[in-house]
C-alpha cells in the first residue's frame, strides 16, 4: 500500500536522496512528509512514508515522465520539489584547460538542465494544489566562482538564475521558490573521496544542518519565503 498524503504529511519529490545532503534531508523529513526519492541508487534505508524511483538525471525527460506517471497512478497531489542531486565533475579541482567537454556536459545536464526539465514538467502538478514549494540546494560558488572549479561554478550560477527568476515570475502566487545555500563546503561521502587521506574537515559543515530548515519549509509549504536564499553555516 502506498503512503497517503494529508495536510500534515504532504508528498514531496527529492532528487539525489541516496547519499550525502540528500540522504540527510530524507532522514529529516521522515516524520513530516511522504517522499519520492529520485536517484540512480536506492537510499540505504526506507520506511512506510516514501518510495524510490530509479532515475538518471542525465535523461531528465524520462525521469520527469516517470515521476508524473507515478503521481497519476497514486492519485495524490504533489506539494514540494527539492532539487538536491548534483554532479561535481572530475575528482579534485583542476584548471580550465584541463576541463573536458564530457565533464562540462555532465555538469550542465545534472546541475541545470535536469532542474529545468523536472520543474517545467512537474509545475502543473505543483500549481494544482493550494500551496506548494520548490527548494533548490545551491552553493556559495554560484556567486563566487574560483580557480579550479570554473565549470561547476558556472552550473551552480545558472541554477541560481533559474530559481531566482522563477521566484520573481511566480511572486504573489501559492508557489514559493527557495534556495538553500551552505556558506562553506559540506562534508559528504563524495567530498571525502576527493580529499587526500588525513584531510582536516573540522572547518566544514555537516549534512545534518540542512534537516531543520527544510523541515520548516515543508511544514509551512514555504509560506513567506518565496525568493529567499537561506544561508546555512
């Protein structure tokens, strides 16, 4: 039996919920939302309040169609869309001249194009309800690009522009668009792989800092937060 929605437990789509920040968000929503997790690999834990849809965001149209079909099949409204999945490109920072076309294409496909496609295809479902929200996990490099991560910074800047523009276009409607920005790098499994053995992560923040702010957005449906960028430290 599928979990049912209620005013207290809305349905939310979360991309990239199998590890890192996305998994932490999923765990934080366990008691307040039914979550459709979209990722290439399943989350390490599941419960009665969520489902997993296998999806590769490099094929975003197919993923969007899969999500829409799922919601048609269960007859439940979609209240929230959380864009968390991200590609970081090649391991380790490297100069612009060492950036391959294939790396650039993947960064743009996952970090920008998939966000546009999923938002565009799922917007009618979000607008069908009373109040809805979109959350995009952004990055400080969106506004402060740096050597060694130019391609990644470009993808996050484009994502920032996408959701800032969407918030302005839908201002005054029941749809709230919010960006969540860590003020420095977050310690995740992928980041640990990209750092040398013995690296000191004490100045980095942990994925758990995302849980409570996003729980509050879900509980309030983002009311009063449209267009804001919430900075986490």
